[in-house]
């Protein structure tokens, strides 16, 4: 009952306080992205905003924070993810040195969490660079929101370490046209926490997840947070929750990645091991989340993350069903209800483009919610 109460409270906070602010942010970024001078960078910036599902998911951590700090946590988390979406697309573009280019681009994520950092030329090794200040706007917006949280100094080093792992993963996770995974494997073998029995690609997957950063940003809103609790959050999300998160993402994007020439980390399991191994990872992630100081919050978010991925049509394919069923079998009591909610959301999202195309206005859902909130607030 306590877990259900946590779920209900988080859902209420999310839809009434968090989601409207996410929509306002996305609408503002879209307007700014349309003004980017370089046509290729403009296209990529707008494409990154179309991945709004993970932006909305990032902000879910704000639903469990004190009301006083909820707006800042919402802005910090969803802006970090919006920047991550864009940098991911930029890093996939052809460049003379994809590793160097990917590293410098993604270093913007570390800067976004550093109150004393110095901005760099993020496009230094990239073929295009005229984005009208768009990327800098995203990272500065995240930075201002993060440093305004009461415990940001306590979690800052750990959050930046999480962002640095993303930098390493993104710069070494090369597509087939860019190179191989030799460098990523060498890095991951050294980064694997002792005693975890993780395969190198599982460590790499955990490094690429941004969930640990969001958990720490959310924790930064707690005035009573201590170093032990912050360390526990970091250890729970890297590797366990983050690993499951990235591998589920790889799982449902498998066909899309193959078409684009991107390697899927799930492929390293072979045809028979994925279900068994990911079931084990789900069990470890659930245990790690529930053992945290606010375990019910983290368990609720973990359950929602699993349901979000496994409610997609891709997860129901004949090839992926065994993995989906294995992961669901280890999930907690909220899974069935959460899975149903996300299936309804995916169905609604699938229908929305048709509705938008038939509508007489060009407004998106973000623009509409933004306008409604401004009218409500007298803006």
C-alpha cells in the first residue's frame, strides 16, 4: 500500500506541476531551434526535440522533490536530457575524428553541472558550428537550475562523474562507419566496479545512462541529504539501474540501430543469453533501488522506466518477447498497472500526429500547454 501511495503521489505531482513546465521548456526550445542559422544543425536540433519521451521521463524525478525546488529540478533534468538528445545526434554525424568530436561535444554535459566550469568550444571538431547559441543556451539553463538547489555541492562531484561516464561512452560508442568497439571495451573493462560480475558491454551501457545524474539532481533538492545517501544513489544507478535502462533502450531500438549502422550492445549476448542476463539485471536494479533511503520513490521510477520500454510495440515482437517476459517476471507489484498506463500513452502518441496534421493550427502539444499555463498564471 505504501508503494501504491508513492506512485499515486508521484503521478499527481508529475501531471499537475512537472509536465506543464516540461511543455513550456520544449515549446521555448523549439522556437529557438527554428532560428538556428545552419540548416543541418537546425534540422538536428528539431529532431532532438522530437524525442520528447525521454525528456519527459527525465523530469519524472522532480515529481518526488519538495514543492519549493520542483521547478528547478524539472528544468535541470529535462534541459540536461534535451542537450543529451542533441549531442547524441551531433556525435553520429560524419567528422574527421569522431572520437575527439564526440568527446568535446559531450563535455558540455559535464559543464552543465559545474558551477565553476569554463565553457569550451563544443563544436571545435565538428563540421558545422553556427547554431546561434542554442547548445550554450541549453547547458547554461541546466547549470543555473542545478546550482540553485540546496544540496548541489554535495552531489555535484558525483553528478559530474556520471556525466563524464556519458562523455566516455558517447565518444567511444562508434557506429560501423566510424570504427569499432575496441576502445569502448578497453575503457569499460577498467570502469567495471569490482565484484559486480558485469560484462564489459553492460558496464558501457550503464555509463551511457543519464538516470543516475537525474537521481542525484533530484537528491540535490533535499536539504537533509548526507554524503552516505548520495554515494548510495550513485552506486545504485551506476551500474544497476543505468545498465538496465540502456539495454532496454538498445532492445527496442534494435531494428532502427541496424538500419542506421549503429551497433546494439544487446547483440553481444547472442541469441540465447539476453533474456536470462537482463532478468538478472532487473532483479539487481530493483534490489538496489529499494535499498536506498527513499527506496519507494526510486522503485516507482524504475518500474515506470521498465513499463515505458516494454509497453512499446517493438518489445512485443516475436524476437524480443522472451526478453520482455523475463524482465517483467522480476519486476515489482506496480508493473502491471504501470504497463497498462504506458500502453495507453503509446497508443495516444501514435494517434497524435494524424490529429495534428488534420488540425487547422500548426501548434504542437507543447505550445498549447505552454499557452494554457501562461493564461492560468496571468502571463
